C-alpha cells in the first residue's frame, strides 16, 4: 500500500515537471497598428476619400477646416503612410485652402502603376495637418511633424 502511494506521488511529480517544461502556445501574429499620432484637436475633416475607400495612384482629397482662415500663417498638408513598408510619413503637395474653410489636395499612394503593378491592394494611412512649418513634397517623417490641427487618421487601399 505504501509502495503504491510513493509511486502515485512520483507520478504526480513527474507529470507536474513535464507540464512545466511544455512549450508555451505560440501567440497569434500581431495585427498592424497605425503609427502613433500625437493627441491634438481633430478639427480638420477629410470628406473624400472616406475610410476604407479604394484610391488611385494619384488621388484627389477634399475636406474642411472650419476654424482656420487662410492667411493666418498655417499650411495644410496631407501625409501618407504606407503600411506594408511600415512608413515613413510622406508629405504631399500643400493643400489648397478656400475662404469657406474647404480644402482640396492630391496625394500619391504608392508608385507608378505601369512600373509597379504590385502596389495594387496596398494599405495606406492618411492624415491632414495644419502647421506653421513649411514642408516639402516628398519629405519623409518617421513621426508626424508638429501641428496645430489634425484630422482623424483614415485607412485607404490602392486600387
């Protein structure tokens, strides 16, 4: 009887040790997260394209910035972040701001489709910022430049 208890106790110990040595389950791959966007007032609105829209290589954007009047020293830019390459933010041509607070711009999403058809289906984040800085089209930023106002981040896909 005593022999059975000892064997049972040893079996429990062996099983506990084996369980402690078992490999941990593999966690699922991380989902892509948008780049960090500093907090700030989201007073710029991107009206077009809308979230999850498909966009062409050189695509128009429209929006509103109702609280800012042109000529107050702020420049409005659209920045594009290619998700597949993990950035950086690409500065686009300055947006054209109208007296009524509406704005329009064009942005590039990826590369020339005739030379790089593999860019079709790529995902991009888009943000509009109003800043006192003068940015250059094609300039790259790993973090967003300083801004006074920003839009919410939207995600689009290259058609």
